[in-house]
């Protein structure tokens, strides 16, 4: 026991140790949870020399879509980066977008004022790539040059026509302190005509925008709102986050050209940003008129497509049982290999060792179909079967399939086959044959040593699964065992705990320990 001066009571040392022992795994769990969600960037190299193409497409008014391609001689590493740059006459919204290969985030594309940079993170080592394509939108207010790597392309601004109507609207975008803005410019009474009424202007912005600044120009002289109301005290001005209105007295507006500039901050990611405005007025000796001033600004697109490094290996091992039950490699069996979407990779035939090796495959799922076999093999039993194999590394783990003989044919006609001797894990000979009855094949609990050895090396009957392979495979025929596997696959595996679970458990344990400690200390204090 020792005295706690802070609490003014005795505290049990065992209780303190219990608290420490409880907190230690909690702290470790929180650290693990945070580290699992943290993505790091190494100090990489510029990929400027890998840029192969840069071009721009005019998509309307002053908008361009810029396309760039790159291809590296080496697999791209963590921290490697690519950069677009442009001058002050072009603009794109400040933005960032995660880049994925499949469902794995491997980097980020970030756009700032005058630059767009693609940087790869540590996850790129799990999904090797060697190139890709990048595209982004730019808006220009004058001629500008865009650079990507060691290539450049020129963007030319449209020469806007002067609108001779009473009122008109223009909209453009800009970026300040990495914040995005849309600027709407309304020209009113373009020809400085004589008015016979007040001039009333209203504007309402779509969601995702907020008005931050308004400048009004009267016959070439600019005013902010405070100065404008001092100069024109009869004017009525109303402003809110997404709306603005001004009513200018006939005497003040008569024969004057007005320009209203409304600057709005972009708060939410939208496909379009709109302004719905109108102006009402009456010219001398004419009836009242109203102009609808509506415009829409398209958001800036940003896209990255990566080309995966093709390094996957598929290895097929084809075997058969002769009339004596011996396992032998089978030459001359042809397989059609296709992608899961039906795209054919090609046909491949086993060699003297019963092997097929297909290299440089893109990671993904492939479908195998046996289309041809020697005459003494019973092809009818597999002609309607297919096998799915997932390639997710370059280890080249074998996918093994066994054929049966035709009953009326002799297995001795096979060319250059050799017997296979089976060994256990201690390299002790177990058997040189396999059971001929399919009932003897049990992947989980083999009944004899030969079947156990087959289970170890991954040999499977037609249409069954090899459970020892890194490449996942399955027959397209439904079985009770497969249904059970599908159900169980939805459950978390033993030992798997998410990072969020660690954090929640830690918080719960902290609350529990404090509660128990407080109760015990209170009881001791009463004593």
C-alpha cells in the first residue's frame, strides 16, 4: 500500500498493476489500428522521361480536355511521380483523387494552382504497373502552354463575341489559396439606353456555392457594396449566401452601363454549378421587359487509368491413372484458356511432363476448358466442365487435374510417360499408385497414406478443388461442399480483427477499468 497525495487515500499496488496490464494491449491495439489505415509515400523519382503522348481536345468555349500517356521501362515504385504544369492563363479546380488498381488504392492525383501531380504510394508494390493514362480539364482565358513530362501542347482561347443585347452573362472559374471559385459577370444596359423605370436585378445560385464578394461597375467605375450604397443611397441591396438582388433608381441607372460581378466559393463537389438571374426594366416609350440570365458551369473532370504489369504465371499439371492405378504425366492434352469475361487467351498443349506454363498474365481470374486429349483418355467426362483459377502472384503454383482412362482402351499407348512415386514430408516413399475409386479421395481426412500424400501435393479429381494452392480454383459444377464453403467464406477468419474493432475494444476497456477502479477506491475510502 502507498499513499496517493493527489487523491488523499490509499491505493492498492496490485490494482495499479492490473490497470497497467489492461491498458497495454489497448494502447497496442490502437497503434495497430492506426498503422493499418496509414498510407506512406517513399521518396521516389520523377517519371517525366516515361511520358509518351500529350494532346488536348477542345470541348466547348474555353474548355479543353488534356490527355497524357506514360510508359516506364521499369515497374513503378513508391514515391514515383508525374506532373502537369501550366501558366496563369489556364485554371483547373483544386482537387484530389485517389488512384486505384482494382480495389487497392495505389496513389493520389492532386491539382493545385498551376499544377497537377500524380504520386504513387507504398501499395504500388502490391499491384505492379508500368504505365497509364491521365486526363484533366482546363479552362483558359488566353493562349497557354501545358507541359506533361518532357512534352507540351498549346491551348488557344476563344475570342468572345460582344453581346449587343440589353443584358448578358459570362461565367468563369478561378482558384485562390487552393480554394475554388466561380465568378459570374452580368452586363446590364449594354448600350446605355434611356430608362423609363427602375432597374431590378436578381440572382440565385445553385446548391454547393456561397457568395463571398460582389463588385459593381457603373460606367467604368468599380464599387464594392459599401462604396456603392454610399454613392447611390437610393439603391436597395439584399444579399444572402446563395442569392443577391439590387434595385437601382431610374435616375441613377438611366443611360448608364452596369457590370455586376458575383464571386462564389465552391463548397460541395457537384457536376455543375448554376446561376439563375434576371433583370427587369422599361425603356422609354416601351413596355416593361425582362431578361432571364441563366448559365451553368461544368465541374472539372480528373481521371487516371493505370496499366498493370503482367507478371502472373499459370501452371497446369495434367495426370492420369493407368490400368494398374499408377499416376503418370499426360502428354498431348489441349486446354482453352480465357479471361473471366470470355476473352480468349489461347490454346495450350501439355508437354512430355504433362505441363503447361503460361507466363506474363495479368492478375485476375481465368477459365480453363479441356478441349482435346489422347484417344485412350475419357474426354466425355470433362467436355462440359470448366475450372476457374485466380492468378494473384508470379509464384506459378501448379493447378493439377487428373483424367480417367476409357475402359476399352489400354493405357500403354501413351507416349513417353513415366511413373510418379509419392513421398511423405520426411522424403520416405509412401506409394507409387493412387486409389482407383473416387470414394477414396477425401481432401480433409484421407483414409490411406496414398490419399494423404495426394492431398499434400494438391492432386485432385476432375472438377474438385486443390486446397493447398495459392491460386484459388473451383469447378463450375455446384456441390454441397462448395455451398458450405461459400457460406463460411462470408464469416471472418479465425484471428482476423479489424482495426476499428481494436479501437472500440480499447475505448470499452478504458471505461470499464475506470469504473471498477472508482468503485473500489470509493469503498476503501469509506473504510
